[in-house]
């Protein structure tokens, strides 16, 4: 059996670039995306 490379969901989110202004950001983009995805799954 071949070992398949599994991509974690968090690894996908980390690759997203954050278009927001650095000085105006209060929350991490990855955290916001994870919360949004979890809300859809519930």
C-alpha cells in the first residue's frame, strides 16, 4: 500500500494571503476562516 500525503485543513488555510491592513487587524485570518467553516458544519 502506498503512503498518501494527507493535507490538513489548517495547512490549506495558512496558505491564504491576508489582504487586510496589518495595523487594522484584530484577529488572525486563519482563526476567522476556521470559525466560519465550523459554523457551516454545525
